[in-house]
C-alpha cells in the first residue's frame, strides 16, 4: 500500500517541514501534506491578533489574523491541506473563509520574513 499523505506541524511559528524539504518532497511525489497546528496551536495562536505583520494584513483585507495565517500555510504548496482546530461555528466559518484569501507576493514575503516567537 503506498503512502499518499503525511501529517506534520506547519505554521509561521514552526517551519521545519519547509526547511527540511518535506513539503517540497510531498509536492514532487504527488502526496498530500496535512498541516496540523497551522496557526501555532495553544497559546501561540493567541499571539496572532497582535502580531505586527499579520494584524496589518488582516486589517487591510478585512479578515481575521487566523485567516491570514491559514492562507499563508495553504500557499506553501498546492498539496498542503490545513487541519485547523475549531471550538465554535464561527471558527469553522473563519477557517473556510481563509481559502478565499490570496495573499499578494508582498504580503507573502512579509510573513515569510517576520519573526514569530514561540517564547
């Protein structure tokens, strides 16, 4: 039975799957990449509304900071599928809305270059 997908952590806070080539490999091999904790998980996702880059993009787009980060994760490769948590219907709807957010190259580079502290 072939392996058709992998599940790894991927967010602006945790980019190992990008840095170590896992996302690239799964893309080349036509495998799905299931990104868990795409907004950081736990206490980290609570940092996003105050993040100096994410919050500016979110305000300018009229979407939540979480939607911006989910859009960034989805934009890493066409085979990336996010697994966001949802405690309420509003969280689900926000996650669904992120699929419609297409970041500009400038916004994408700004998130890529930004510091996302886990401390």
